[in-house]
């Protein structure tokens, strides 16, 4: 439930940010227009003001163009496709934050665990792992917790808990892939509906002309374009998340082997 709440919160923040940027652009344009009417132009500003005014006008025109295309593409399908982007990005951001917090300096952790084993034994090493954040420290903790049951049990525990941590790292990835699939699917659905509308108009008019079918074909192209763009954006984030997970998994496997070596040496020294 906390993850869903975080995803919804991030989505709301994204929407609020986009609206704030648009309002800020409109306000800047209005202020520039008022300043141009009230103040007399100075020689030093004459070269800069047209460029700034042209840039602000370009942003406003771009925003109006997007709004026009959004309406022409069909508000229902375009809004549903945009929701895929919002929720997909929210989940991607949540995963990136979680994975970033899961990163651990494994070399420093292994050094601290080794020093703790030499100074205070298993209890001291457990304390070090308990005070360290990340999946690697959690695996170390679960393995050292079963040291009294033998080296074989420690090895099996490390392997089993490594799978548990891998599942936590990959959490919500299935939802991201779902939005990657739904976005172009909604676009293609809009394409089919747009083509049906075009053929309905042809049937009503009884003649094939560019003006009759242009509206339906334009709806089809706009919805497909938006769906493909959203799928590409989410796919880039998804692959980036997978690369982070692969790096963490490699660290977990390498560190687990190093931990078993430490435990074997500690057990041999203790005996």
C-alpha cells in the first residue's frame, strides 16, 4: 500500500509540475507584453527583447499545438494513453529511488565484517550488518545469524535469501512492462476507431475524397504516435532499471562468495 501511495504521489507531483511550468510560461509572456507597453525600449535591450519575445511566443505556440493535437486525437484515448505515461513514470521513479538506496559499498562492508569477526566474533559482525543499509548487508546478516548451524547451512541461507532480495529489487517491474504494452495498444485501438470513423463518413457522403477521410485518418495517426512515444520513453527507463538491478545482483553474488570465505577462515581459526 505504501508503494502505491508513493506512486500516486509522484504522479500528482508530475502533473502539478507540468501545470506550474505552463502557467509560468504564460505569466512570463504576459509580463513581457506589459513591460513592453509601459517601458520605453533602450538601445541595449533592443537586440535581446525580440529574441526573448520570439522564444516565449514559440513556447506558447508549441503548447497550443500540443493542446490542439490532443483534442483532435480524441480526448478519451489521448488522456488514457497519457495516464499510462504518468503511472509508468511514477513506478520507474519509485524503482530508481529504491535501487539507489539499495546500493552498498561492498568492499567497505566486507572489511568491517572481517574486522568485527576478528575483534568481537559473530555478534559483532551481526551488529555491523544490522546497522548497514542494503540487500547485501541483509544477506550477510541472515547468513551469519545461522553460523552455529554449520557452514553448509550458512551457504544455503545466503543463496536462499539472495533470491528473496532479488524479488524485492524486481518488484513492480511487471507493472512497468504492462504500461509499456498498454500505451501502444491504446494508440492502435484509436487507429482502428479513427479508420472506422473515416469509412463511416465515406458511407454517409457516398464519395471518397481527402476532406472526408482526413479527420478519421488524423485521429488514427495522432493516437498511434502518442502511444509509441510513451512506450519508447517507458522502455528507456525500464532498461535503465534493469541495468541497475544487474549491477546489484552481481555485487550480491560476489559479496556472498567473499562472505563465505570469511566465515570459513573464521571457523578454521576458531577451531
